[in-house]
């Protein structure tokens, strides 16, 4: 009878820990995806570039954003386009940092258990 409250408390702690870490993973992933959407919108707002031939999806991956950024940097004619490409480079660096932190957190020991339990994968 004396061990039941200890087991219940320990089980509750583990359950709450799993739920908090799961929410943290979801929040970090949503932050990453919204930053990619912002970059896509910024690239779409730049007028008359080589990406105007085909419509861009709402979310692009990092490699595609880097390729589009390289094509934009080749076409830099005005100061406004150059400022926007610098902003995109800065946002792209922030996105890479978010991806690195997310992947590093998944690899960390107590969080890796929760990641495998809740089926979170690296980005």
C-alpha cells in the first residue's frame, strides 16, 4: 500500500514529461514551417525574376530556397532586390539554425525516447 502513491507519482511525472516534450517538438516544427512559408512569400514578392515562369508552392525546402536565392543574386539589378535577397539570406540562416536545434534536440538522450514514442523525425 505504501508503494502505490510512489508509482502513481512517478507515472504521472513521466506522462507529463512526455506531453511537454511532444508539445515542444510540435512548436519547433511549426516555427520551422512558418519560417519557410515566410521565405516563400518573400521570394514571391520580388518582381520579374526567373522564378516567375512557374508558381511556387506555399512551402519550399531549404535547398530550393538556396537555389532561388542564387538565381536572384545573379539578377540583382536594383538596390531593393539586393536588400530583399539579404533579408532572405538572413532568414535562411535562421531556418538552418532552427533545423539544427530541432535535430540536435531529437538526438539528446531523454528527448530521443519521446521522439521515437511520438514518431517525431529529424527535419
